[in-house]
C-alpha cells in the first residue's frame, strides 16, 4: 500500500521557500489524492521566515484541506531551541501509520573564500551546526518520538552530487553534504527498520543557486551558473519533488542509498 493512502506525519525543514516549499506542497498533493484525502495526517514545517510560512499555510490548505498543518519560524542552527520546538510541534496525539522527516534546510557557507582562505572558525562552526549538528539532533528527536509506536519511519536527507564529487569553491557545502550522506548510511545500518534515503534532487533555480551564481570567488563558477540560468538547463523544484514522491510512493529503494534524480 502507498504510504500516501495511510495516516501520515511529515516533517520538513526549510519548508517556506525553494525546494522545501515544493516538497511540502507535493506531500500535501499526494495526501489529497490518497484514499483518506489527507484526513488524520499532519505536516510540520520549519523556516526562518514567518511571512513565507504564512503564505505556505494558505497554499497547503487549498491543496489538502483535511491536512493538519503546523508551521514554526525558528533558526535551525540554534540546535537547543530547535530540538525543543520540534518536540513541541511533533507531539504524537494520534496514531500515525507512517512518519517521515525531510532534512532540507542547509547552507553553503561563505562562498567568497577558498579552502586556503577559510580562517573564520566561528563562521565554520555556525555552518556545521546548521548543516550537520542540527540534522543529528533533530533526527534523534524524531526517531525517539516514535520509537515506542508501530509507525513506519522514513528519513530523507536532501543531498547533492557534491556529497560524492569535489567541487571547487564549495568546500563547506561538499563537506556538509558528504557528512550527512554518511550519517544516513550509518543510520540505515543501525536502524534497519527505518527507511533511509539520500536524495540528490539535481540543480534547481533556488536561492542557493543564485548565491553561487553571484557570490562564488571563482569567476568560472559564476559564469557556469549564469549560463545554466540563461539556458534554463536545470531541474524545476516541482519536477524534482515529484520524482521524490515517486520514490516514497513505490518504497523500493535500498535503505541508506544515495539516489540522484539523473539515476531515474
């Protein structure tokens, strides 16, 4: 049975814009088209922008009126407060058949410096807290929330080709994506009942894309991304999120695997 035909609890970080927003809307659409029409299901989303969260809530209500939506404005790099907010939002008031967390929030770090020029330890620590530590803490809170229930659990890490391939000018991003990928692989070994996925959605027209295009210290990288934008040779957020929904719906992927959109 498709997970979207059951009572689900979904959690999406970085949900108010770009790919996170597309994922939230795609999940709502899948539930609305399921046998239960989304009734009895929950979607929790976090972001740093309240205004965008407000508009997302309106869209979600239109797409899936029966879906319970809880959105919270929070700084995800503040690990302690984020974990508290998460536990407050997640309270298991109903029995869910399926629960899934999508780790989408992240940053590329300072794009204006090379590996050699990276001397700001504070900035590096903040980037690591946002990209890695917050994922570990949130994921632990998520799994513990459901450990005494029969709920089928999914953990989805939004990764990148750069988790497995070095890319000049993006050392913090590559480091973070590689670390997150390996964490998911280890988790799949430790918790074989949890369905774990590293999903590389492809290059998309997001804020990160624009940051690389305008802020990279390497002119060749800026030019490459500018050309990609001009030629629109990227994947749309909607198309990529649709592919992810297909993977979750079919549920045939090897747990812990790294799947790129171009592998499908």
